């Protein structure tokens, strides 16, 4: 059985192709084939269509792999290339004939399935925070979560397009890095009760082995009445901006503007004079401010809208104007498509939540930003998805991948960064302002950002480090 794409789905997929290749191709369907054509040309690329498979909201799809080199195609990454949804592929996979080319794998269906997150709709195998976990996903189960499979297949499709229409100049794809920081807290020791301070000091000594920080804590706590203290280990904003400016990057800081879970949301209020001042400083230095919707908002679009309005009102009052507003869900909590509705109704430009908390990589199969699609209503949305590729805690933290801050962690980050580079995409990294509390973390961060892995080559200068230590 071959399900047909609605006009909305076809239009959306045509937009994805346009953004990737820089040309408008038309997609049409008949008899189990998708025809990719170009106005003015009688030739077409026919793609075997398996859309019934790619309308499924489960992860029980089969998997095959393709050795593209053997057929004379360039592969963006290591071989073989995973082909979700089929148990067996035709040989050869790509054939030329008088009408153009035939591709025996549904690249378009895979693109729909991965980017719309159809796989996650209505799932009940969720983790303790209500999230669809990496461990339930097809990509994790078949060991390709570390590969941007959609981008890799589109890389192949791009080659077929070039061979069929050699005069057509396709868009150049340039690798880029984006860095963002969820502001769960602005300071570790201020804003807490005396009991909270003592608990934090104990935590520093026992769990983090940071005796020096713990010893400084009482003075910082005492002096923090006016806002984040310069010596507080979580007050790393200027250091972060210094590093980003050094490497020509813009840092995006996402603020929590609501309290729906007293224990998990921020202790600060965005209206605090100290937070306002911080936002003004971020803006004045050319960095970005965004929203980090609070813990219990992922199933409540209304709550996301109200928190977005709160952030925008504060920014208006501080004369902070931005052409784009985005952010990320706290704890990466996400429910497809409900969470999208909040971002959409709030009129936000983009969301950058889609990554699994327990395993980094390509949850959407791509590292390219794209317009969101609602797989339940079958509609294109205005908000854009900016897939997150890695959150630092996932790789570093003992309760997650436990790779620490040494070579193993660096290797993991670089594997993902290099995969983005190979497809000319964007490596989007989340690094919390609260996770720069050791020189090793700072060195790891700069290595991951710059791709320069020799420790001295990109280490920030001493005066930057001491500015906030
Ligand atoms: Zn958070």
C-alpha cells in the first residue's frame, strides 16, 4: 500500500529541498514512485516511495545499509549508509535511464519521518521526565544516532541532481557552529537560604571535589545581595562572551521566565534588577537572549506563550530588540507536536530542544535548521526547528554517559562536530553557564567550539580565566 502525501506535506518537503539545494523542485507521486522534477526539463528523478512505512509512529522499522562507493557515489561519512525502513535494498540502488534516474530507496519518506518526528507521536515508552528517550528511538536501537542520516541521503540526492542537470548550480553548504546556554541559575551560592548554602558547600566538596569553591562560598553568599557575585562559579557570562567573541561566535542565553516546579526551575526572577542588567550586557555585546520555558510547560502551550510574553516585555522595557527570538525547553522536555504549539503560538522564531538528554546526536536525522511540521494536524508551522546536537552534561555527567572532561569526552564531541562538518551543516552545542567550574571543562569547551584539539592552541588567556574564577 502506498499512502499519498497531502499537499501540505509535499509543499513542506519541497521547501526542505529548496533550502538545501537552492532550487525549487516539484514532487509528485504515482504508483509507488515520487517524481522529482525541475520546471522546463523533461527529465525526472524517480524515487521508490514507501510513505506508509514513514507514516508510522513506532520504532519497529527494519534497517538496511548501502555501500555507495561500490556504485560510484561519494559518501559524506563512513560507510555503509544506514537506510531505515527497509530490510533489503535493490542492487544497484541508483540507475540511469532515458528519462533520468531511479533511486531505489525512499529518501523523501525518510526525510518526512525524521524531520516531522512522526516516530514519537503518541508514544508511551517515556522516561521519568515524560520524555521520549534515545533508548526507544530507531536511531539509537540501530546504532546510527551519531549520524545525520537525512543529510547524508540528501548529499547523495544532490549528486544525482548534479549528474542529471549538470548546468544547475546548487547552493553551497557551509559548516557552522552555534552555541547556546540555558540559564538554569545565574549564581551557585547567592539567593539560597543558609541551609541551602551549607548543602551546596557539602555537594561541592563531596561530589565535585571543589574544596576551593566551597571555602569561598560563605563570603560570596554574604556579598550576593545585589545579584550574581563576580567570584561565583556559575557567574561565567562574561567569560562565555569573551570566548565566543574571540572565535567569531554569537552566544545565545536562554532565560527561565516562570516557576512551574519549585525544585527544578530557577531561583531568579527575570524582573530582578541584576538579571535585567545581565540581559542588557548580553545584548550590548551583540549576543542573543532567548527563552527557556520552565519545567512543567512542555504540554501547556499557554504557559509557553505566557513565559515568552514575560521575557519579551522585560526586553522591551530594557530596550532590547532582536530580529529573532528562540530558545529551548528546560530538561529538553518535549512532546510531539504539543510542545511545538507553544513556540508557534508565542510567535517565536525557532526552538532548539530536539536532542536526547541521555545520548547526543541527530534526533531529527539532520543538523540543518528547518521549518517545523505538525505530523498530527498535517500542517507546516511558522516556527523553525534548530536541532540540538549535543548537550555537555549528556557526555560529561557521571549519571549519563560519564565520559568526564578528558579525551573520551572530546572524542565524542568531535565525532558529532565532524559529522556536521562533513555534510556542511551546523553543529549546535548547549553548554550551561553553570558548567564552567573547572579549568578542564573550560579547556574542553574551547576545544569543542574551535575544533582545535591541542590544549594550548585555543586556551583562553589567563586574564579571561581569572576574570570570573
Ligand atoms: Zn534547563
